[in-house]
C-alpha cells in the first residue's frame, strides 16, 4: 500500500509505518492499561513516556523518578503510574541503555 499524505488511514495502517513506529517508539512493558515506551529521536536525559486511553505523561528516570509533563491523566492515575515507574525503574534504565546506547540512537 502506498502512503498518501491525503489519506491518514494509509499512514497508520501501512506495514512499513508500523515497523518504523515500533522501532522508533519501542514499548518497554504494559501494565494496568498503561503503555510504557521511549521515543528514539528525543532528548538525551533518561525518561519514559506513558500512555493510556485517558491521556499521557512523561517521567524522568534520573536522578529520581519525577513527573516531567502530563496531558489529561488524573492525580490518581499519576500516582499509580509513578508507583509503577518506581517499581520498574531498574528495568526501564536497562531498556533505555539497550535501546539508546547499544543501538546507537
């Protein structure tokens, strides 16, 4: 399928775009309806993006886990996500290092 700028659904359903999307924003894990992932071509400070049906957030991983930004997640959700990020911090840092340092991003 050719990708057309006039057909947004072609962009999202193209197998090539899905491969690029998976490579450029790899999912580290999913938990409680949240997807925890990285964007490959972004700033160098270690962080993780979190997305759910309700919204998204970004958390710094170092020096401490800290909310960087939030879009539409409630305080209850942010507290839950922060606990998840803190409990998976070592896994997220290891995944960051594999993805960004080992792959050359």
